[in-house]
C-alpha cells in the first residue's frame, strides 16, 4: 500500500467520487485509502457480516472479544453448523471463525492451535491484528460494506475501482472464478469512464502495466521454510480503444 496508495488516490481529488474495493476480503486496501466516500464488496457473506458487525459494535468488549479465545471445540462446532447451513450461529461469528481462527487465515483451513514452542497464540494475534486494523481504518464508520460479486453492483460515474481478484494460474485459490469474464468486465467499466486498477501477475495484451514489484510468495513454503517463490506483482489498467 505504500506504493499503491498514491496511484489509487490519483483521481480521488473529488471528495464525492466513489472508491470501490471490488474484492474486499481482509480490507487491507480500502482501510488505507484516505477518502470518505468508500465501498467494499465481498462475495463471502460471512466475512462481509463480520465487518458490518465490527462497524456497528466495535472490537472492545462484547461477544467478539470473548471469542478471541475460541476453543477448538467451538471452532469445529461452528464449522459443522456452517456446513449444515442451519443458522445456529450468526454469520459474523462464522466469518470470524473461518478466517481469524483458521490456520494461515485460509477459510476453515483447520483450527489455529496455540504454539507452545514459540508461545504464539495465533487466534489472539489475529484478533489483535484485526483490532489494530479497525483502529487505523480510515473513515471506517462511513465505509459501505456490500455482500455481492464484483459485477453485481452499480457504481456512480467516474468511480475509482480497485480489483485484487483470485490470481490466474496459481494454486493459492480453489475457486470457479471466471477470468475471461472478469477482464471483459474491466474493459466495459473502463470504457464507461471508471478508473479501474487490477492487481495481477499478468494481463491480456490490451492492458498496460503501470507499476510492478518483486514479491515473495510463501504459498509453497515447506515446514522448514526453505521453499519460497519470487513473483512480480503488477498493477494494470485497460489500454484498449
């Protein structure tokens, strides 16, 4: 964000212009944008519900902080009821368990156990990290969180739209994400006058790279931490006619 922020804010000189984080997730981008008129779109309804819950109730005290010491039994109970889709647990709590209480933050990727060798409480650390992020989240109360797909929302003219979609040809994501449909949508939105930025490793020929940086990808790291790939993170804009 140190490098992306100035680029993404270039066209936000108009305070009424909307900034859109089309793939909100952990809200790492939208939280840093120093602009009041902001929207974050998140397809995962449980993650979106978690952000809305925090926006309304905060992170100090209350039931969310109580679950910052979630037990393994509670975790797998929540996971099972989530799989059953029976409504026993509220969506926001499922969102918290599925991300902050899961190994590596990956969606219900197994309970994040306490590491006695390093005295690491992963769940508590995740909660504290979330709390720290909320405390520094610029215009948090004014940000609109929407549970939808990136292509299901209508934006006002000349919006600034940032996209960090599941990267193509990577093992990091196991989704049915349609990349061809996504790039067509970016073309359409760009032609309609929106400022659309896409983070990816590569893009179709009618897109131009305006920024890049080497990035270490630890998705393939072994337990000994020896395997780590270096990739080039890029930012693209549509360059067609």
